[in-house]
C-alpha cells in the first residue's frame, strides 16, 4: 500500500511516480532501521547486496512495465 498511496492522492502519473519513489525509499529505510534495532544488528549496514540489487530490480520492473504499457 505504501508505494501505491501517492497515485491515489495526486492527479498526474509522473508526479505520483516521484512521490512514490521518495515515500518507498523512506519506508524501506525506516523498516530496515527498525529491524536492525530489534535484532541488534547495526541499523545502517552498507552491504553490497542491499541497495544495488534492489535498485536494479526496481529499474528493470519499471522498464518492463513501460514496454508492456
């Protein structure tokens, strides 16, 4: 629901996209930070697989959806 909520609140799709990206990044950081605090793992641990692969997967999904639509 978090990534989809901006699309319900704004009329322009491109504006909704950028708001969705920002809101999703903040939510992922907040959930990751909370998980780190609960598990006593360092709240911010910059591992190679964390951001790069997820960002690449999101970009690939966006590109595939753009080709289909």
